[in-house]
């Protein structure tokens, strides 16, 4: 997970797969927008549910100007 200056609420993260991108809401673990292959989106949403607390903690870090912590990939 990384961050870019100017991130904005609601808490979310961006996902990239080849030429595809999507945005996922951290609070609901739901797809917000983007064009993402169905299988990869399902895996991403499952990962987000497993790591929701860590994602929210990272969001707070980023919003306070600190770098996010590493989060384990889906295995």
C-alpha cells in the first residue's frame, strides 16, 4: 500500500491489474468505481475484508501525513 498527496475521504484504496484500475471503499469493502476483471475484483474484495482493520489504520496514518504500514498479500 502506498499513498499519494491529496487523497480524500471516504477511506478507499486504488487497485491496479494490467491496464485495469478500480477503487474500493475500505469501510464497506465494496467496489466504488473502475474497470476490473471479475475474478481479480472478487479476490481484492476478499483481501480487503480480511485486512479491513489494517486498511483503516493505514488510512488514518496517511491522512495524518505518515507512511502506511505493510499489509500481507492474499495467500
